[in-house]
C-alpha cells in the first residue's frame, strides 16, 4: 500500500515540475499533460485497490 501511495506522489510531483520548469509548445504540453493525467489516475486506482485489499485483511475478532 505504501509503495502505491509513493507512486501517486512521484507522478504528481513530476507533473508539477514539468509544468513549471519545462519549456515547450502548448500543444506539446497538453499532449504530455493528458498522458500524465491518465497515468496519475491509473496510479490512484491502484492505490485505492491496495487500500481495499488491506482493509479486507483486517478482521474483528
């Protein structure tokens, strides 16, 4: 679960740095931003799945 959270953090940080410091044409930026957005959403979905699996492991006795 921890690794999936770190993946989300890393991808979001990477996107923010790219936005702020990478010079490129707007069309190139939006194309790459869309790709990054899809990857971030996928990472969030993986993280949610890991959280659900972890919660399922917890049993009340």
